[in-house]
C-alpha cells in the first residue's frame, strides 16, 4: 500500500518492512557486540508502541535476557504533551538489574527522562536506551540514546507499532503524514 488513511489523516509509505527489519538486524548486532560474556540484562518494553520492534529485536539477540513491560503515555493526537503518565507500572522488579529500555520512538526525550527516573527509584543498576526511531532534531535531553535503529526528521509517522490516536499500529511498513494530501 502506498498510502493509508488513519482517522481523518492521510499518510504515505515511508519505510518498507524490509528496510525496517534490516535496520533492526544492525542495531541487534550492535547490542550483541556490546554485551559482556555472561551478562543477563532485562529488556524493558515501553508499551504500547514498542511491541512490534520488541518482538523483532529480541529474536535477534544472542544473549540470555528476560522481558519486562511498562506503559506510559504522553502523546495526544500528533503532538507530544510533555506530561508523562505511568499507565501501567513495572510488571517485575528491576532492583540491581542492568535494564535495556526498548522504545518505539524518541522524540523530545520527555518519556525517556521519566523512565530513567522510575528505574533509578526502583534501584536499577545500569540503564541503556534502545529505540527503533530517533528524532535528533527534536531531542533536548542529556541522556544518551545508546542504540537507535533509524533516525528521522521531525515528521509524524505511523505503523510498525506506532499509532495515531490508537489506530495504525498494525501496519508492517511505516507511513509518514502527507501534508499535500490532507482534506482541507
Ligand atoms: P517523547 O516523550 O520523546 O517526546 O515521545 C516519545 C513518545 O511519543 C513515543 O514513545 C511515541 O509513543 C510518541 N511519538 C513521538 N513521535 C511520534 C511519531 O512520529 N509518531 C507516533 N505515532 N508517535 C510518536
Ligand atoms: Mg512510546
């Protein structure tokens, strides 16, 4: 499909599933190379957006890990609000664990900042960040983004887990909001 409509907005094809999977393969190799022998980190998937990335990524990891989930919410429509709510807490303790946060997309960094605070409060030993998509032009925090599969300009995207008001997550490709095709 070259274009899709989600709610009231048109989006055009931006990244094919093949491009996404090959970027995930590369970032998984980077993580595999960095992992010390015998280290067993916890993978923390940030719901809901990261569920597809998470599933693809963990299948490519070569070390033992366990999986945890948390759900936070910051977006309203196509805008990040900066007001992060923890919608579902950590389902397992992170105390003394090395944690790799797996995010769908890092935009302003507000969510990552909040997650780092939560993990520090819960006693995590070390925290790394791995995001599928990174928007460097909009990122304003000092927290290092250790791993990113792809980086993009400040456009609004959907698909491969990412939603527009809870729809559009199921597409295997990624689509970008098309300013030329909106109904006036
Ligand atoms: P931040 O807190 O870094 O500004 O935003 C992070 C969260 O905002 C992401 O986890 C994601 O849920 C949402 N987000 C940021 N940019 C986009 C985008 O382009 N498309 C979609 N669908 N969600 C986004
Ligand atoms: Mg998210």
